[in-house]
C-alpha cells in the first residue's frame, strides 16, 4: 500500500479507536457552526457550511450589528480552534505515546490560542479581500480564489502548532514549506472531503428534505470534519518525517 493509502487507513484506525473522545471533542464544531445561525448575522447555510452573504453588509450596518458580527466570529473561531486542537492531540498522543488526558490538559489552552490566531488571520484576510472585491465588482471571483490559495498555504499550520509546538508565524512558514514539497496530501484531502460532502448532501436532500442542510451540518461537524482533522495530523507527521531525511 502507498504512503498516502497508509495515511487514510491510519486516520480511520485512529478515528475508530478513539471514537468516544472524537465525538466528545466534536461538540465544539457543532457550537461553532451554530453560532452564526443563532446570532443575527447575514449568513446562509448550504452543503452543511455557513457563508456570509455579501461584503456590502459591512457598509450598511450600525455599531451594535458590527459588534455582534465581531463577537460571533471570534466565538465561532475559538470553538473551531479548540475542537481542532483537541482532536489533533489524540493523534499526537497516539504517535508519541503520551496519555490523552495529560496531553489535553497541559497543552490545549496554549495550542488553542495559537490556532485561533491563525484562523483569525485567515478570516481577516478573506474579509478584507471580500470588501475590496466588492468595490471592484469582483467579489464572486476574487474571494474564492484567494480563499483557496490562502487555505492551501496554511493547511498544515494549525497541525504544526499541535504536533511541533510551533508559534503562529513559524507554523505558517512550516505549512508553506511542506505544501510546496508534498502537496499531494492536500490534494487527496480536498478530493476526499469534496466527494464525501457531495454524497452526503445528495443523500440528505432525499432523506431529510427541507431540513437537509441542518442535518448535514450536524453530520459534518460530528463525523466528517473530525476524521479529516485526524487525516491532517497523520499526514503532517509523515510528511515532516520524510522531509527531515
């Protein structure tokens, strides 16, 4: 079996062997995705994900509305960061033979803060590009393109924080370095998650009807996203190990 195939198998084994912890640490994912729905934000849900309708909302909003958007965004990113760190620590504990409980209790706060900073940078850049694109009437073209390549660049950054205890800037540099040398792990991740979400979306529409988007949101948060976070950690540890030799 190829190395990439081994990553998928090992990710699945880690997911199944630690299913209780994974499900527990997936709860913050659900909270993170529900925050934009319960807050009075100009968002919409599709494919089990939350999206901002238009950058124009920032040009026609009062101070209270802007405050709500900022606080809600911060909280959502914070819960996302915590879930990512906690699940990634499961892989780190398995590979370094560190007890799950001690690893989480000792490092989760520090790592969550750093991952939160990375996600905040990503969100800020996207928001800035979105607004500039709106003024140039290129919002629908520029934002997805910049978002994709920026996501590509920082793909391994949160994992570098957890696995190697790197700070924000070194983690981003490490991610760019790894992605330039071993991009196939990202390509596989991207294709797999796109396939899984497409299949689940099709099934949810036929089973849940009008509630399909919300059902898919829960399924993605509890089952899909945690697996692919584990995949990121497994892929990072193999990629970094290969590059050191």
